């Protein structure tokens, strides 16, 4: 599966799977994006970038600078 379409709160998001990303991590990351409910393309792109960091923190147990961690919530 290369991408996933998620309909959430009246919006449809198309999220692409990163090469080598497990399906479990992909689904969790996709729902992280959808639950943030971006309303514009710019918001979506910013949240999509943060979703990779979120995945690293949540699934790979990595930590980042506190300023970056604040952006994830």
C-alpha cells in the first residue's frame, strides 16, 4: 500500500507511506495527521512533517529537544 485516504471530521486526507515504514507505524502516523484536523494544504504539510518526528518518539522511543516535543501535542 502506497497511500491511505482517511475521511475525518468532514475532511479527506491522502497520506503516503514512507519506503520501509511498517504498516502499523503508517496507520498510526496517518491517524495522527487526521486527528490534528489540518484545514489547509499548508497546515497538512506542516503536520505531515511533524508526523515523522511523532512516529520516531512514539514508536521508536527517540527523544528530541523540548521545543520540538512541544510541537507534537
